[in-house]
C-alpha cells in the first residue's frame, strides 16, 4: 500500500475505528490535510444520542406489588442498556468517527459508572458529545454540573459545614492538573466551593444556596468567596493543567511512550489556545511525527476498538442486544462500567489469559452462529470469576468488499486486504496464508482471507 494510504488508515484508526475501502479510496484522492479538516469539522456538528426513553417518576413504585416493582426495576435497567447499545451503533455507523472516538476518550477521562438510570446515562454521554471538540474549560464545567457525575462522586452530599471531598479530589487528581500539583488544603477548599452543586428529584442540576458555603476560601494561593466556577478557572490558569491533558491525549492517540518535546509543544498549543480541544487534536493529526513508523501499529486495540472496528469493517449487527454486553464482559471493557473513577488503564492491561483467546476467536464467532462459553474478566471490586454462555449470532454484509474486489486477482486481493486490515508489517506471506484460505471462488477466498487476517495477533494493534 502506498505510504499515503498507510497514513490514512493510521489516521482513521486513531481518530475513529477504521474505515471502509471506499472511504480509503476517496481520501487517497485528496491532500491529507483536507481529510483531517473534514474529520474535525464533522466532529463539531451537533450529533446527540436521541434515544426515546420513558419517564420514571420516583413515586411510580408506590402501591406496586413486589413482583411489579421487580418488573419496573428490570425495565429501567433494560432502558439503560438500550442507551449503551445506541452509542455502540453510533460508533459503528456514524459519519462522524472522530466525535465517537473523542466521546470514548472523554468517557475514560471523566469516568462514570451508570448501571440503572437511562436518563442519567444519556445526559452524561450527550454532555461529552456536546463538548468533545470544544473548549476544555466548558467541558469541565459541564461535567461538574452533570447529574450522573454529581451522584457518582457524591457531590449531592457536599454541603456547608459537612463538605464531601470526593468530586473536588478527582477534579484535581484525574480531571485537570494531576497528582502532585495541589495540596490537601486545596482539595478541602475546592470541596467547600462546590457545596450546593446538586441535582433535583428529576436528576437536573440544581444550585442550592442553602447548602452552599459562601465563606472565604484560599485555593492555589488565591483568596476569595469562591464557588465551583472559580475553582475551575484557577486550575485552568495553571499551565500544568494543559500539560497534564496533553500528556493523556498523546498517550491515547499517539503512543504510550511519551516524547517529552512533542508533549510540551502540544501543552503550549493547548494552553495558548485557551484550551481549544479542536486545535490540540489538529496539531496532533497534522504533525509529521504522528505518522512516524514508531507511532504506527503500536496501540493495542481496546475491546471497544476491536468490537466496533470489526462491526464497521464487516457491516455486522448483533441479533441479540445482550450479545453487545456479553462481548464487552468477555473482552474486559464494559461501557459506563469502568473499573474505577480513573477509567481503564489501557495498553497491555487489555491482554491477559482471560481475554486473549476470546479476542483471537471473535472474528470466527461473527462468521458463524456458535454457542460461546467463556470466563468473564472480573469487573470493579468483584473478584469472582464468572463463566458465561451465549449463542452468538450476527448478520454480516461483506457485499461491498466483494464488489470492490470484483476485478482483482488473488495476489492483489491479498496485498490490498492485508494492508487495509493490518497496521503493522505482516509476518506471513500469501503462500503461507493460502493453507488457511478457501479458493473455490472469489467470494470464498475473500471471506476466508478476511477471517484469517482478523484472527492474527497483528490485527490486535492499530
């Protein structure tokens, strides 16, 4: 594959979840900076999750029998699962791949666990989507007011005279400036500033004057009757905040191994742009070093990367909604259920004895309806090993791929498919792969080659 095409596939895997052969051909006809511009511009267009949800009033359980209450609880849980499935389908089918990628990144950064409230889940995801490529300060403020985050980090219990430090601590340690750049007193004063930031009974943000501490506070050496917005403003004034975020972005989008010079440059751009996320991402995607050999094919695909990438490539839809959650559990990454408030560690943590075999077999499960029995990786604080079983069935449409290769010879098909799907150098030659592929006709060859390439260890990285 031409070097330009390699850059395009690299860009689309890091800024999205892969791309179709048609999109690759279209992008190859344009200057790379034009493709980058369109990715960024599309990601800024409004594109919220519009999942219709019923309204569950708190009083609606009154007068219900135990059986009816159980049924209602189950219904609420199912509605929450529906929101999560809707997001995965957006990742697979959206014309705005960078928006979905950024939303997933920010979900890992502003990690939140939401299991049984579909409205909270939907609001949180739309908070991330609204500000994904906007101003980081606006995003932090929106997260601080997000009903799910308020409940998750106990700011509902944060009130004058009895401050709860959970949100303030995570704001400084994980969300903005990073550990080692604030004191315990800063945490205490920040917690006081966020007192009264609550939600009402319908899970809408509410500022309660009665619960807010209007007294003087000293935070990062500044003194005043600060509230939460002041705390966010003061933290953003510190250049270390820009460096901290630039470092996390670099590790996620470029390479886990940090290049200090590149991170410093990104931090300067981020800070001097008043925390424009779009300008930070543009600086990465337009840099020469982003496409350097040492940054290509070095990222282990997260379970969501792997699942969504396969679904996008093969135009897969899972016939059972519960299959989405079964696969996530088996691979070790369940959306809206990170291991803790720090999100997923990523990198080599994705690969272990309980996930590797399932990862390598996943493509095979999609190509045929099978009964799958596997052991789920323990989540959260639950250390129990769980064996799960599901008849995994999927619909798959490879006709666009077959049509693309209609006039190709086998050698061309092999080189094009392998360059498209594998982001590293392929360790196997066509003659060696031929042992594992079918050659009765072109359709059999393409299907079998797709399957074999997707089961290679090299497919696990991008």
